[in-house]
C-alpha cells in the first residue's frame, strides 16, 4: 500500500466528514424518533378502512432488474441528488401503503429472465425462460410448440373490456417486457424476421414487431425504441441516416410504421420519433399514438439528449393524458427497462439513475390519477447480483468508497460491488486499486467477484408496491403470476368478474356476499 494511496483515502474521508454532519442534530433526541413512529402508526391505522372501490384505471410500473438493493440504493441517490444524506429519503414507491414480495423463478429456471417473468406478471401464468406470451408447454426457439400454447395478457383483457391501453418503455417496444403484453413468441430475440431462423418463418411463426401491430391492432399508446425493426432491410434511419447498424432490418420488406399510419389516418392516429414532435401534440386530438424514438433502446437517462429524446416521465405524462379520456378507464404498462442494462454492464451509476427517473415517472402518474379509482403497482421482474455495503457512514455518497481498506490486500474498495460481471479487473496479478481511477464516472464498472462479460440476474424475491382499489390483496409472499389476477379482479376485467355486479362503483366483494378466488 503506497503512502499516496493512503493519503487519498484519508483526505476523502476527512473532506466527506467536514462537508456535512454525520447525521442531523435532531436525531440525537429520542422524541424525534418516537414522534415520527407515532405519526407513521396513525397513518397505518387509517389503512384499516380498506379501499374496495372498482379500479377504473390500472397502471403497472415495471423496473426491469430493480431488486431490493437497487430500490434502497436508488432511494439514497435520490436524496443525495437533492442535497440530503439520502438514507431517510422517500421514493415515490416508498409511499405506497401495501408492499409484498413476488417469487420470480421461471418454470424451468431458478434465476429467471425477463421474458418468462413478463409472461407471469402480464399473462398470469408462469413460463419458461426466453419465451413470451406462451405457457410452459412451449419450448424456447421451437416454432412448432407455439400454436395452442398462447396465453393472453391483462392488456388484452383490458382492451376487450373497452378500456384504452398503453405501453411505455425505455427499451425497444418489442423487447421482452413489453412484448409479453401482446405477442406469443417462443423466442424473445425474434425482434423482426431478420432475427428468426428461416425455418421458423417458413413454419408460420411471426416476429415480435409484426405481432405488435397485428395481434391487438388498436393498442392506443405505444412508446419506446425499436424503430429499425419496423422498416425494410437497409432502409436508412430518419435520425441516423447512413449509419448501417441503425438501418431497417425487415426481410419481408414491410414498412410497419407506414402500415400503422395508413390504418390510423382516420382514427386520430399520430406517429412521432422525437421529443419535439411528442410534446407538440395536443393529447385531446390524439386517440392513437405510436412513438419510436430510437432505432434500438432509448439512451440511458444520464446520456439522454434532452432536446431530442423524451424522458420516461415525459412519455408517461403524454400517455396518461391520452388514455384517461376514455370514460371506461385504461391499462398502462410502464417499463424502466434500462435499469437492467446498467446492471448487466456493471454500470451501477447508470442503473441507479434509471431507477430514480422511473420514480419520477411514478410521481408524475400520482399527480395525474386518484387512489380512489386507480390501482397502481410498482415491481420488478427480477433482481441482479448488485449490492452495497462496507460499513459506510451516514451520508456517504452511494458511489463512494467503504471507510476501510481490505484486510487481505490492503486496498480500498467501493461500497457498490457485483457478485459477477465485467468489473473484475486484475492489475499486475492483483485486484485493481480503485483509488487510482475515477470510480464515480458515469460508466465506471464496479468490481465483481467473478469475471463475466455480462453481469447476471439475481434470484431473490422482488418487492411489489401497491396503492389504490384492492391494493391490500397484494400482501405477504406470492407467486409473480398472481399480480395480473389482482389487477384484473380490481378492474373487473378478465376471467373473474362475478363480484362486479354492483353498479355503485364499489364492487360487491366489499360485502362479502360472493366468494373471491385469487386465481379466478
């Protein structure tokens, strides 16, 4: 251990302690904690009066890869971005009155992927990893196992019930999470026919982009990335002309965007591909919106061009303004999809800023809806092998160093670490000394225990936050596929509607006259 390295660490710790107190002075007084706890208790007692209204609107916020450690770290980051120490901060999702845990395993996987999990929390049945909108009887990549094994999603149940429906994501609109809302594919990677084996195309299997427009032809709002999968192969992208990797991919020569535009021209349909076009729309004049803002995924929020690319919050606001005009209500799926990508790349700073942005979107939706008629759920599809520790002091920057050196190699380490991933680095036969690099840089890859080109998912349960009508049905520990059954029951859509005979806006389950089956 060099003396200079030790001085760097010590100076960082001293400066950190001088910059802000270890903790607020009021926290020394027991009265502070007792008063806070009593106020929390008083609020909790009000929850005994359960909200048994019928849910006119249903919103699912899905933080892809947003395990509990990510939620906690994002909370601290949110507070620190606002000049606080962070730990005592409340995320918008923290304010939801009901919290439960979901078991995320796929039918054939202990540690799941985003496709099988999406089928669970959207279609209500657990499925194999890598497949979307099909039951576990379907086998990944085997086209001939598709037919007869399709399962429908809550988005379709809502559409069939007369509600408006929408999908908003920061990934491609034909990525794993959103695709389970409309597609039936034995392979999540079949984005367009270009990514499919020829034999699958010849056997009649459809690519996911095509299914977006054909399976449920009148999805009211679709926003995200994935533009290149909608255009004929080698068609130059409108935003990145001449950049081959962004050009169209479709071998069937179909222009799905033009087909959609033609079909919607007399139905108040609008297609937009940049932020200016999106924000210049009058939502009262739009019944159907297709927004494709990038050829692939949207950029990380930290790298987003704020002039040309909309934020998740901006997309959610426009979506709700359009969808809420339907007197029968709406179903909206919102995915903070790049939390997952940041973690896979070992870039915790990118992942956590994505989580904070999704929390902003949750706050915006809260301002635009009411708990009296809107059931809102926030959850994750799975976790990651991401964590933070090292006995850091109160207010320590979430991206900072632990306050001690390793007693094995006598080197500093960051609080944030991964169990595996691309951050594993050996320099001259030993672990890299993080004090010699900028570990707070946006794309810094946090150290990992095992070297992998891509960090993996984690297998632990994920949190489910709920508020609004019948949110209390999300309690305890449940299978992940339980989620859409609760949402459908609350909204009187799908298979279990016997309790919906009451016309007063309060479903008759409140009286206990009819039995309630969680699986319909």
